[in-house]
C-alpha cells in the first residue's frame, strides 16, 4: 500500500508541475476577437516564452522530498532502537 501511495503522490506532483504551462495567460479577454488587419508579421528572434513559471513548484517538490526522506530515516532509526 505504501508503494501505491508513493507512486500516486509522485504522479500527482508530476502532473501538477507539468500542467502548469496550461495556465499561461494569452492576454486576450475570453469571448473577444483580436483585430486582424492583414499586416505581415515577422517572428521574433530567440526562444519562445510559454508564460509559465514553475520554479516555485520545483522548490516546493524538492522541499517535500527532503522532508519525506528525513522522516523516513528518523522512523527507521526509531524502529531500530525500539525493537
């Protein structure tokens, strides 16, 4: 059961972090159409920015992994000293 819970938790964390890009805002209000004038648009140089900042989620996941590993080590030491 522990392995299933760990796998489910890891899958949820991965889904949460990778799905954050879907929340990127386009800046166009819902239901409105941007004006189209027929101008020729040249693509900008450089790498495209998706609009998602996942750095805070990666820090949160790393902190949870450290806390979980610490609790695992403490619980194994406690079990070894008791029994």
